[in-house]
C-alpha cells in the first residue's frame, strides 16, 4: 500500500489498524512544483505496479487528487472515498452548489463563489489567501478548517491556525468589494431590464454609437498622460460600450455576451497560429504577417482589394489613409521609400501649384489630398505613425504659442500689433526657452 503523504490525520487510522504502508513523501523534496510532483507520483505508482499489485491511497476523494485522476484515466481501478471538499462544505453549512479546487491547482482554475479549497498546507496557505483576496476582497466572509475544527473569519485571516481547508461564501452583489466580469454583465442586464434604468433601456446601437469613439479617445488620452488611474477607468468605459452593444443583440436573440467572448477567443487562437498552430514567427514583424494572412483567410478576402475596401469608413482620414497605404503596398504597389516619396511629392506638389494658379476649389482640394497622401507614404517610409506624429506636432505648437503669447504680454505688448521682426524674435525665444 502506498500513501501519498503521512501528513493527513486520516493516515493515523491505518497505523491504528496495523496496516503496513509506505509513503511518497520523499517525492515532495525532489519535485520543483505541483505538476512535477504529480508526474513523479504517477511514475512511481506505475513502476511499483509493474512489480506487484499496489494500492495508492489518498486523503479524500480520489478525484480530488491529480495523480489519482491520471492513474484512473490510464485504466486503474478505484474505490471512491469521502470528499474533503464535501466535508468542508458541510462543516461550513454551505447549501446548494459550490466550486471545489485543490490549493495546488487554484492558480490555473476559474474560481466562483461559493468556493471550497482543500489541500491547504503551511507552505501554500498564504499564497492561496493572497490570490483569493485579490479576486474577492480581504473582507470576504470565509470559514477555515483546521483538522476537525472550523471557524468563521474574514478572508484575510484564512492562513492562520494551521488551515487545511477553506470555504469562501457567496457575497450579495451590493455588498461586494471586488467584482468579476460576470458581476459586470449582471449589472448591465439589470440596467436594461424592463424595470431597470429608463435611460439605459431606451438606448439603441445608433444612439450610443458615438460613445464608443469618445471612450476610445479618452482611453488613448489616459495612455498619453501615463495616468494609470485614468487608464483603469477609461478601459472599463470602453469595455462597457462593447457589452452594451452585445446585450442589445442578446435581447434580439442574435447573439449573447458569451458568444462575443467566444468569437474573440477563437479569433485570438486562429490568428496566432504561430503560437497555437503550425506557423512560425521569430519577430514582431513575422507575427504580424501571420496575423494578416489568417485575417484575410477568416474574412474570406480573396483579393487584396477586398482588404483595401475593408478599412472602416468612419476612421479619421489620416488613420484611414495609413491603413489603406499599407494594404495597397501588400497588394503589389510600390513600397514606401524615402526616394519614392521625393519623386512623387514633387509631382503632386507641381499639380497642386497648377491647380491653385488655375483656380477652382474642388480641383485644388483634390490635389491637396494627393499631397497629404504623399506625406502619409513618407511616414510609412521612415517608420513613423503619421497620426501620432501630427498629434505630437499639434501639442508642440500649442505649447510654443502659449509661451509666445506669455512673453509678448509680459512685455506689455499686443500679439496682434507686432512687426514681423518682433514676431520672429518672440517665436525664437518661445522655441528655445529664452
């Protein structure tokens, strides 16, 4: 008879009954982590099983032990024992369904309340407590099991007193300090319910469409400011817009929030075929090429024109120009190089001068558009993001003019009554901080 470990109190019953056994405690010392320990246990049990019949005994249900589960999958016969999780749930007076997980596997599992954790040890109890507190809050109501005794306590005390098991109770929505994505969707559904918020109920895709753009820009602004608190808030607002639209479709019976998340996960898996498939990518550029290839395949884009015409029309003009310029190059047009830009720019600028000399607003605007598109090609040629480059210049201009006007006013002068020489002098002082 092999016992996983001699630590549990249940092993004493074997000693009292005079049953001979040996433990696998030595494997704990040679294992780097829980996965390695599991592999070592499975290998050792199977090795001994080839020599003679062997019984592998664990504390609790066999299905609560990772090694036992693997052995059963490989054809081992088993006799089920009493569940540790079930015993802890009964001690904590849990009613109804609950989630049960081993402390050794908790970091890999999806956790939901009420939650029962077994296999707590002095080595992992603190880490388990910190993980759960991060997810459910320090003050979440808990029940700690230590041997045959148990006590109720807030979660932050769960690693005290030699805990072997832990129960975290469900918390009413309005009493929670930490929320999950499911809680968020529950709140949104409540707002859209027949007796929910009148404003939220009255919204349509069309009425809130601009909100997605506004929230995205506010998130970008928070990123530009390197403001973590604002990034936290604005990223949440962007998420809310996505779920808002998904719920409207759910109400129509078209698709659900879960369908939206499923589609996103499927896209991430299929487009990263260099991670989850047989493609290879050794650099960021290689990974992007794999993404683009898979994207065209998924969107059934049989020609490069299909990809060119797939750029959203609501994009800002500069951003849309960058996207289209990149895609037409992939479709065989000239690559964006500095030399190509110089030649093309001279041609387009000459056509703009001719249009300006001839007059006609429509023609001038057309030729100006060609010149502007040339600068987009230049941005790609030098490896710069045109949208960001222009935004940076606008910010620089704002700062310089603000400094310029302050210098003029400090000298008691009117910014509208300066000579050209004075303008240049003040500009140079503003530019160089003079």
